[in-house]
C-alpha cells in the first residue's frame, strides 16, 4: 500500500496471493515484516508467497518464489536493501536460509542454509516439538576496514562477507530462539536471544570462532525480548516483552536500571523496538501507549501518549514524522510546521 504522507489518502495498492496453508501464532498476523526501500523500489516479503519488488508507482519489477515458509509462530524478519543487493533471513522453519538478490533483477547471488531449522510442530515419535529458529533481521557494520553482515542465529552470532556470503567469524552463546537484531556500537556487537534466553557481547572482528578470544560477557538468562534495543553513550536500552525498560552497560553487561512502563491500556506487554533520536527513546506497548524516555543511565520517563489501539509494531521515522501501525489504523504524528 502507498499512502500520501500528508493526508493518509490511499494512492495505490498491489497485493499478492498464496492459496496454500501457512500457520502462524494468533498474535502474529500475516505480513508482520516491514518493506524496504532505496527511494527507487520497494521490496517486501510475503512469506510463502515470495519476495516482491515494486517501483514507487506500484508496478511489479520482479518477484522470487522461495518456497513455503512454515512455522507454528509465523515469520517476522524484514528484507534489507544494502548497496545493490537485497538480503533476507528466510525463516524460521525448515528450510531456513540467508539469501542475497540483485535489487534490480531479483537474481539470486548467494544463499546460506541454516541447519538449526524446524517448524515447531510436533512430529511422529517426538515427545515434544523442537522450538528453534531466528526471526532476526540482518544488520551491517564496517569492521576491520570492510563491510560485514551481522546475523543472529540460534546459538551464535555470525559475521558474513555481504558480497560473497562467506562466513568471516562467529561467536557462540545464544539460545535456540532469537527474535532481535544485533546492536553495534564502539566496536562492540550485542546479540540477544529470546524466550528468557541468553545475551552476548563480542568485540567486533577476528577470524573463525572468536568465542574465547573476543566475547566480552554473557547473560545466561534474561526476560523475554521480541523488539530490538538501541545503544547510546556506552549503554544499551531495550523494552522487554513484559514491558520492563532495561538499561545495561555496553562493555560489561551490568544492569543499570529496570523500570516497568505503564500507560492507559490494560496490556503493558510490548514487541516494539526502541527508537533513538536526539538523546530520547521512543517505544510503544501492545495497548498503543507510546513512551518517551531520556537516553540516560538515570531513568527518566518524559511523556506517555496513548493511541488506545492494539499494536505489535515499532515506530517508523521519516523526515521528522513518526508512523505507527496499529491493528486498526496507520498513524502519522508530526510537529507543527
């Protein structure tokens, strides 16, 4: 869908269809991932229906069928455009893989299979289903003089050569379920597991397995995290699924504060990623309560604004406007002009 950013008027929409079954969790609706754009094209992932690229007038430029995507909790990773390539973490489920396409033609350039893959469904002979997989969206950072793609996968963080798909280094320590994307700051990379799992920090760079030589700290167990955090002035800020705002020291992993955020709504849980701007943190919970905090190791809640609509999304930012997608509407919040 394309809407006029000033009025919200629908300018065009172009849908895709998929007739086969695709399971998901009741709290995870279809198309929960975000589209990506480079200002000339828009790339979207529709799960089993495939990856589609449109121009800014809604004309389809190309699409790729990647096969069925099947997991009992659905998918949530977003495609990323970086340079001339489109990257996608196709998963969780079996199969799961990281794939790169030419953004102009959709031609597949490389693909890396993730062996730790399962649909989460109970299979014949199993006492209980196997819950493992990554919903993480890859990020990019300049490390050791070159671009590296960072990917949080079950049990480890991996850095790849984004042009060739070659593994450069890895750090072990995550648990089987990963929802957040890696954080990069001051030469340190933080990867967080979910489902009450682990978190690790590693000094960026090196070759091969750097677990022993470059890992700085490991949290063996943490609160459930769905949304990703941010870093600022040597600290990490994240809102956990139970609605607890946490601040940690980046280099040590030491907890600085943990404070519950509550608004007008009854549901204080959150899947939203933190957003940082001008020293302020912005985040929403499932009830649509939007919080503004100071990005400081001293907890300070500056404002709470309630939309009174359920949302599982993160705040998107463009030219000073804030966009929030709820289950009922798309909101644009802006200052006076």
